[in-house]
């Protein structure tokens, strides 16, 4: 049974197809809270050993903000520390902020490029109404590149590859951003209920599975390592015994082995249906 699942994550990536390497900066799970390992991030730009050439050719940090799958909403201090490392190494930050509207009560999203003029000039911000307004099928997104030179390079390189937005997608995107506030407010309040229910249920009924406290996104990251199953057995167990089809954590990289990701953007009554089955399966 293979124990390193990174090949699953890397198999499809356009980064590798463009002749680049990925230097993965693992998050650290400390007392149930995911944190950035800043020393390791710094080391990705300045490797002392291994196959990476010196000086580093690392040119880009790709940031998921809020983070899918662990649900972190990065604080200003964390963003500043990450960004300063990037700036020091003359690199660019691609900040994927597609989940930015989906905030758990008490969290605030800080757009990476809003931090300072210096940050703005080395940022590529990716946004879309796909998540908050459920419009993934309409293929509409925005990429914000404030720096003229960087933007021209992006436009030139993408010419003929990146399709232009279709009129339905464009209209739906504009309608969501202009008129969707009230809908979004109701959706977020519904999501808050959907988040509290499984957190409480797991705490009380299946304590071997620990839900990581989510700060944003409509995803909940479950630490199932307490069940003592290897990732492939856990996958089979969830589907065949507990009869739920969550996303396997190892799809997000090796350190996700033993974790599962739930999407909680669904009608609340589904939780009631599946939890009885979950509980039986986990005894
Ligand atoms: C962080 C993140 N970025 C990008 C995407 C892709 O979004 P879309 O389906 O709108 O292309 C997803 C989808 O799951 C995502 O979670």
C-alpha cells in the first residue's frame, strides 16, 4: 500500500506541465489549529540542500486564502510575514481568494493586495462568484493584477489559452456582486447552523473524529486519525460502513492522510440522515 500520496495531488498540475517544480510548504497542526511554518517557507526560497539550485529559483508563492481544505482565514500578521518573505525574494504571490465571502462569524478576510502598495505590486488575486453564489457552472472569474508589467505578461502568456468570459457568466457575476448581499447574509447564517451541528455532534457522539474549527469556507476538515485506520482503509470505511462520501484528505497531499473533508453547503436535514449511519459505523 503506498504511503506517499503526493503523486495524486501533483499528477494533474499545470505547474509541472510548464516545467516548474512545486516546493510544498506544509502547514503545522498545533493544538487543533493550523499554522504557517514561516521558517520552512523561508527555506523554500533559500534551500541549503537537495536538488534546488542556489540561489533559489522559487519565483511564486501560491496562497489559498481563506484556506481550502483546512478553513483558516489568515490574519493580517500572518499575511504580512508571508508577504515579506516573498518580497525579500523578488517573487510574486498568487492569492486564491475564491472563498473570501464565506466567513464564519468573527473572521475577517484581508485581501492580500490591500496590505500595502508593495504587496499590491507583486500580487495576483484570483476571485470568482463560484463559491459564495454557487456559479461554478458559468465559468466566470476575475484575476486582479495591479502591476502593469505583470498584468501584460499574464495577458500575453494566456492569449489563446485562457478563454474569455461568456455573457451568461459575466451577467450572473455582476448581478451577484451588485445585488447579492442580502442573499449572501442569509446563506452565511444558514451555514453557521450547518457548521455548529456537525461540530457538536462529533464532540458528543464520535469523539474519535475531531473537527478542526473552521474560520471560513463551507468546508470542514476532520481529523480521523483517532480511528486508527490507514488512509485507504479510512476511505473504504467511510463509504462502505459509515456510508458517507466525503473528500479524502490525502487528495490534498500526504499530510492529509487520515483526514476527511466535508462540504457543509447542503440542506441541513441531510446531516440528520447521515449522522445515525456515521455513528453506527464508527463504534
Ligand atoms: C481554493 C479554490 N480555488 C479554486 C477553485 C476552483 O473553482 P472553480 O470551480 O470556480 O474553477 C476551488 C474549487 O474548489 C477552490 O476551492
